[in-house]
């Protein structure tokens, strides 16, 4: 009864390859005695590849990646200010293109304050919530343009596109998740200003809420939500929000729960039509790349999300517990691979 | 050589009237011995007035308000969920209409951690920055719409409109401010996703930077900016950003600097074509309205911004110093008017 999982690995740029190496080590360790085998294909994509070949993500790349059951991604993005990357926009052309083409409509971002993690808050309380960020529409659709560019008469517009179809499916996912957690769901938007999109989000949340009478639902404007993330993060269980607000809230959430070096994420296609993609929330941090300074924890926790997504709950839990055990007793400075090894040692202990 | 300043006072809803009452007391106290007289006109606007008359902000209101030299506003917005307010949107129809019609293109929001203020951060460091938020365009223009509303085929769009004219004038203001402060300016946007508007902001900042060789300029994506606001707020001096990002960052900034009860703001029309408007960043908080529970400090600090705007620097400084002295030794709980009185006592000491 052995199972083969085809896994695309995209180490990417900057610290991406370093942290992904640790994620791969962990994946191997946690499945060593199991009947699951990972058949990995590595894809050299990102700024470095673009500079070499001029390609960001070709149709062939996409087809080859799509043929897998899941994807692990490190981080993409070249050195800021690199003149040859000026018009490239690796983020849009690679990362967002993957999310959109593979219909990753749930961008799942758990935030947890682990015992011993050095958080910035004086009184953090217990923090354990998940942001369900819409991943395929909103202000991220790339529906913008400019006229008279570079002149004093330039006008640059960006249109946020929101559909009932797109909102309902992610809202349903969030409610289902809330049912399995602490039965609390907070919609975050800016309904008093973005009345059309916000109104639709609110209406759909109200509708789906009817089917979940035991889930307590509330609403916060995005500005107020940032306040509560800092002053009272324990009030949150599941947050559901749009693509841009989710982007902002999850970096902030990372900051209040011990740093973005611990924040993992899943770009999920719940229908299973396309492979889901797991990545740390942090970026490629070119300034510390290649120096073994990056914290691989977020990448390793992304492996836990991957395993959970594949139905390997026990393995997923083991990874999370190993990370928890490591965080609880971290001290001194370690290299990227020392941290990976330490977490794996916990797993094997 | 006496000077008369015509002041429109809009107490608004919820805690608005209570905090504005303290602001007015302070204004009287600080100008008691000076040759400036404030000729005040009160405008009963907001949710309460809408429920009574059906009017939010009429042309007559606008004309009467515009005839003043400056405006003080408390807060507007009725009880959430009040069914009769459902389609009213007091925020758009009153607050944003004032900002847009009176061309308040600089939304000025200083953030300072006062000695003794109870902040949520374990190690806040010295916090003293100003967010210069664009106030008249971006995602706030109300350029949105929906089709098939309420059906599974609904599509709701919102267009962010950005002009070189609008961006350049606020960027120039921010650079001038940075010159008078610590010569540091941070542009916050999301240029890797909102490439058209973000590209224009970046280009204009680069251009204006040429005229300010001694101002150090950097750039942060809005998501990264939220991290630094929590982990290293002392790195900021002047932040310049768009309407929506500014909304989000300033609530967060309020949270990290001792609470939104201390955050003041000015909606400035630097050209002097229209009266500028000063208001606390906080909302109307209907849940604690009429109970003398609200902190009037933000409203009183808005008076300091008003005085500074009117060129009454000395008076402005006296108000700020009185607030500082009060915050340094706050304890126990006080009513709204006790706090106002305590700050005024510091002023007179
Ligand atoms: C790199 C960027 C396009 C991306 C986003 O905005 O989604 C990142 O910030 C993230 O949160 O994964
Ligand atoms: C009430 C709302 C429309 C307003 C805004 O979004 O600008 C408020 O949040 C603020 O920051 O002044």
C-alpha cells in the first residue's frame, strides 16, 4: 500500500534555496519509515534564471509543475534595485502567476505564538489563529493601467475585481475551518469605504453563516484589525479576508508571533484540480542570502502544512511538535542547517 | 492686532461630542491671554442627524462649513447594525465627502510614544514619526460598482485612481516635512503587485528626491512596513503613502504608541483654498458613548495640530507639552472631562 507523491520543488532566489534544503531534509526524515515516497522534481525559477535566460515562467514550466501533486516554494525575488530586473517583476510573473493559474484560492496562513518564541509584545496572551486569505482575485488581478506615464498628467488606475463565486468558495472554506477550530470567524474588510466589494463580502459571509449557527461571526475594518492584532491577538480564531488585506495582516501576524521566520503558508486549491503550493511567508532576503543566516523554521512548518494537506496528519503533527520543542529551547545563534538539524533531531528524539 | 479665526465644530456621533467638548475647553484655555479669538459655529452632523432628517451633508452645510478658516471634528458613525443606517454610509457621505470636497490632500498623522504611555511593545524604543497619507484619491475615490448584486454571479469592482498631480503634491509636502524633521522619508506602497499606481508613486518620489539631496529615501512594501512598525518603529521619520495604506498604517501606529486614544490627525489643504480639518484618528465608539469613558487626548492633540496649522506655534507647543506632562503621570481611571481638566491644569501650571 505504498503511495508516491510527486513534488515540485522551487527553491527560488536569495535565502530560498537554503531554507528549502532544510524543508527537504525534514520531509525525508519524517517520512523515512512510512509508506509514502516523494518523487521530487526541482525547478530553477526566479530572478537568477530570468537574468540568465529571460524567462520567468514559461508554458512548459507551468505544464511540468502542474503535473505534480504538490509544490514547495522557497522565495522568489532578486536584489532590489538590480537594473536588469527593472521591468521583470518576478513576483507577478512567477509567484502570482502560479497562484492564479493553479487556482490557489485559499491562501492559508496560520499564526501561533510558540512557547519560548521571542515576540515583540509585552503581553501577547495566547495567540493561535489562521488567516484565510483569498488568493485569486481582489486588487491582485493585475487589472490596472496608466496613461501619460512619466508626465505630470499621468493617471494610474488599479481595479480590484471581486466575484461572488470567488468570495463564496473561500468564505465556505473559512467557515469549515472555524468549525474544526474554536468556532469563531472574523471577516476583515473595509466595507465603509470599499462599499461594493466590501458589501458583497459581508453579504456572502452573512449568508454562509446561516449554515453554521454555532460559528460566532464578527466583522472588523482592516485598520481596526491591525490594532487588535497588536493589543489583543487572542481574540482571533479564523480571519477571512481579501487578497491585499490578507497580505498585510499576515505579515503583521508574523511579526507579533515571534517573527516572519516562523510563518508558514499554503496556497491551496481545495478542489484538487491543481497542485497546492507551500511556502514560507517571508521573502527572498537577498541581503543575507548564501550566508546560512536564514531561519528555516517557516519552510519546515510549510512542510507540516503540506503533509496535512496530503492527509498525512500524524506526520504533520510530528513536524509541528518538533518545531515547538526546538523553539522552546532556542538560544545562541545557529546556521540555517544547524537549525534544520536541531528540529530534525527533535523529531527523531 | 487681534485676529479672529472662524472655526467650524462638528462634534459628530458617539464619543465625538464628549471629546470635542474637551478640545474646545483646551482651545479656550490656551488662547485665553492671546490676541486670537475663535468664532465658533457648531454643526450637528452625523448619524443622529441623518436619522432625524435624512440628510448627511447638504450643499448648504458644505457652504457654511467652507466659510470657516478651520474645522474641528470629533467622530462620525452610528451604532453598527442599526438597520436605519444600512444604506446611509455616513463615513463616505460625510467624512470622506468633507475630505474630498475641501481637497484635504494631506492627511497628517503624527505618531509619538510619550514617556509613560502604556504601549503594547516589549521594547518600543524611541517612536516619533509622521505618516503623510494622501487624502483625496487612491482606492478611496468611490469609483466602484457591482452587477448582479446579491446573486451567485455578482461581480463587484473598485478602482483605485491615482494621478501624478495628486501624488506629486503630497510627496512634495512629505519631503518638506522631512527636511524640517530628521531628513528621512519612507515611501510605503505595494509596487510589486500594484505596478501601475506603485510605479508612479515610486517614480515621483525618485524625482522629488533629486531636489532634496539631504533627505535619505527608502521604500517598503506595505506588508513589510507593518512588521517594522512593530519590531523597529524608531526607524521611521516621515512615511508617505496612499490613502488606504495610510489608513491601515496609522491605526497600527496608534496601537504601538500607546493606543488610538492618543492619535491626532489633520486633514490639510496646504494651499489654503479650503479650511483644513482636525480630528482624532479614533472612531465614534458608540458602545461607550455618553459615559464619559472616552480619552479626549487625541482630540486635544488635534487642537495642537490646528494651532500649528494656524501659525500659532507657541500655543501648539504648550498644548503638546501639557499632554506630555499629563501622560507621564497618568494613573487610575478618569472621566473624559477629568482628563481634559487635568491636561488644562498642566497647561496652566
Ligand atoms: C511577493 C508578493 C507578491 C507576495 C504577496 O503580496 O502576496 C508576498 O508578500 C506574500 O505575502 O506572499
Ligand atoms: C471612518 C473611515 C472612513 C476613515 C478612513 O478610512 O479614512 C477612518 O478610518 C480614518 O482613518 O479616518
